[in-house]
């Protein structure tokens, strides 16, 4: 109790991403994209102790990739050492509502520049900025003579205004230097000699056959057996539960199966409305969007996910490529993309602005563009309407649309649904919808979470209308998780286990508890600390853990009552934490957002061992680092 103080197998062919001894391919160790060395992922602010091969359950809309070595802590450590800079603490307010444990020091690129200063800021921030070698303070001096000759006129449209670009002293005569070279076109679209059977093309529910993440197997169309909303009306974020039927999932070699704490990859499509917006912006007529074409690539994995790097030639349609193969809304714009748009812009002012963003002089504005809210391809095309690049050249500089990974929220070995004499095998996942502002007004959702929310809404509406869900035949394109998920590790022996999670990060722990209940040796050896905003609105799986929850689970609310966070409860349960981490085969698991919760829990764990083990901060950090190396401390974070 919580301590209280107040079948047959077929051999898998050996490929670049899978081999017989390990049939689950690993995600590439370094994901540098298809377009050279410019890193297109967002800046990583994960703490070193919490960083692992993340399994996202909230749809961080950018693909899960290994975190780069430089950490944001390095930047701010350097700032502390530099006596020329200072960050004034915020004045406390008695009326201010208590919020998360992290401190907001900036909310815009301008704030970052004011904090970092004009001299050393660039050198420090480049460790965590990934804007293609950004160094905005090393920009070339403006040309005072040309500034007044032909001043630039900004495009007069809502999309451009939503970018909030500062053009500074840019004019049509401004000399631009070190503009990135026009990217090589690696993708080519040609007309089909004659049409062939449409049976080979994808449907709206399933990707084309060549989108293969798991050679030699195809993406599996899992039927949605049931879906429901876990959160209540009024919750800040919506979370949905899905039961997916995997009864006929193909047998794989190596005795690979769904496991507790494991994950599935979902191949979510770009929304049809967004794809049509891009077609409209590129002036691609309706008849050509679904017309069969011949696609040829000169090299690389695209349009596959983890296929071999090689030239390809295949039949497809323009809609298939934009729907299933290229990410058009999850990545900040790159200079390569802006350079292509600039090359084909017909309006002189639009061309100058796009080339400016691709040059040394526009580095500060480019950094502003990347570090602000995510910009979609449709938004850029509408901001610069005179730029209509050929679709194949545009595809050459877009990132691959990657699967979104979701942790299983149950023990897949015991979950099945009896239907007469037939046994259906179901897996369960929980998905939190990720929303962000839309330049057209309102909000937009992430690729994966938005897609799955639309599926759930169809199920909920059918149930309300009394329609048979099976008649809908809704399918989710998925595959068994290919990433090395630390939550899915198998352990030789079962020691006491502490599971710490917030939000949807607690979902995989439900399977851990279910598995523990099957073993008499594990009775009274598992504890859960669950952080929520308001237990009446967003406590996930309340009453669905298969156990008397008050004996194993402590729910901590941050928005109700006195307001307490899960890291506060970690400190309160210091005796329990110290007992578990020092017990034979004892393990501490942490799963949740890297922003706030992850950092806060890590700090609380360090403070616990400092108190209980009489260690200094450096010794406490080393203590948890050793426990992590020994597999006793397992932390998974997502954005």
C-alpha cells in the first residue's frame, strides 16, 4: 500500500532494416532525412536521464528520432557561467494560480534574443537550434544604399501575415549572399503510357502497397472493434481508447508477438482537405489528382518508410503521394523548401523574400520562422501564391510521412473478445489529441491523433444512431512496433515496481498491472502514481485496472483542490521510492511528457536519493544513471 503522511513461421529475408536474428527492425540511428545533412527535427529539450527511444502515445507529430547529443541544459549552464548575462526571476504573485514546475523564460524568438544577448547568444543557441546551421547573429550587415531604393512590399494575404516575419530592411535591391543552392530534383513524375487496373491503387483507408515499413510484410488493416472517449466534457485535452482487432495479424519469424509495454505503428494519412488545399495552391486540376502516373526516384528510401536505399519506378497517383508518403504539416520549413519555392515564384517581392530566408542576411527571420508555431506546406503556398513549383520537385525536398507510435494500454496476452466459439484477439491503445492554432482560425490537429480522432468520432456517432459498427468496416493501417521500446523489456525476475505517469503516459502501465495480477509472486509488488489535471474530467481508465485501485494507485490532481503534481507525490513517497530502487530487481518506470512532468519527476527522484542516501547532487545523478544502465530505472518521454 502507498505510504501516506497526512503457428508456423516463415524466414524473414535479410534487408537493411531486418534480419533473421532480430526480426524487428530498428529505426535508423541517425535520421537525417532525404535531403542532405540539414536536420529537420525540432529542438530537443529532453533531459539526459529521461531521454530514451520514445514511444509516443500523444502524437508528437514529428517522427520519433534519436535525440542529438547537445542538450538544452548545456546552453543554460553556459549562460549561468557567463557573467555578462542575467535572467531576472519573475516576481511572485499571491493571486497567481500554481502551475507546472518548469519556468517559462521565453515565448517567442525575440525573447530568446533578448535573453541570450547579441554577442554570445548565437554560439549558445546553435547547440539546440536545428535550422540548417543557424547563426542568426552572424548575418551579414545590411546594405544602407539599397534599403531606400525599392522597398519590399509584403504579400497582402492572411497566410503571410500569420507567419509574422520580420523583413527588417529588406528591399528588392538588397544583396543576398550565401543563398543555399537549388536542391537537386530526385523525384520525377511522368504520364502513364496507358491506364492499368485500379485494383493496385490505394483506397482512402489504406496506404499503397509500396509504403512498406516492415519488410517483407505489408501494413496491416486492423479493424476497429470499438472506440470511446476516455476524458469527460470540459477536459483540456481529449483522449480516446481504441480496441483493434489483430486476430489475423500475419505470423512473423522469431516468435515475435505483441507484448506488455510494447507499441504499434500507425500509418496515418494527411487529411483530404489539406491535400486538396495543396492541389489548389499548386493549380493541379481535379482530373489530374487521381490520374495514374509513373513515379521514378533517383535514390533513397522514399516513398517507402524503411526500405532499402535504391532507385525506384512505380505506378501511383499524385493524391497517393501527398496523402500517404510526404509530411506536409509536422516539420518546420527548411531552407531547401524555401529555396525551391523561391525558384518558382513569379512575383518579384515573393521571390526576394523567399531567397532572403534562404540566405545569410535572412538568417534571423529564418530562425524566427522555424522556432515559432509549426508552419504547414499549405500555409506557405498560400503565403506566396505566385510560387507554384512542379509537384515532383516539391516532393524532392519534403520529409517522409513517418508512422506514429502508440503504446499498448493492456496486456495483449489476456485480451480477447469471445463471440460464440470464435475468439477475437484485440489490442488496446489510448491516444490524446494534439491541437495547435490554425492560420485560418481555430485549431488543427496532429497527423496521427487527428486521424484517429476522426475514426473514433465515426464509431461514437454510429453507436448513438444505433448503427452496427461492423457495417462501417473502419480500418486502421498499423504494424507491430519496430522501435526498441524500453517499456517492452522482458525481465528474468519480478521485483517490486513503481510506475510513475502523467496524462496518457499512464496508459501502458495498465498492462503492467494486469500482467502482475496473473502472478501470485507479484502480489502487492506494484504501485502507480498517476498525475492528472482533474480526476473528474481526465483520469484515464478509472476503475479499469482489474484491481482495487486504492491499494495500488495514487491519483494526483494539479487543477483541483490544493493543486499537486506527480513529482510532488514522488517526494512525498520518498520511503517507497528508496525501498523499491534498492530492492532486488526493483524497478522505477516513468512515462509522460518531457516538458514539465519528465523534468520535474527526474528532479524529484534526485532529491529523494539525496535525502535518503545522504548524497550530493552529482552523486545522486550518478546513482540514477547507474540504475538506468542496470535496467532498474526506465524513463520514456514524448513531446
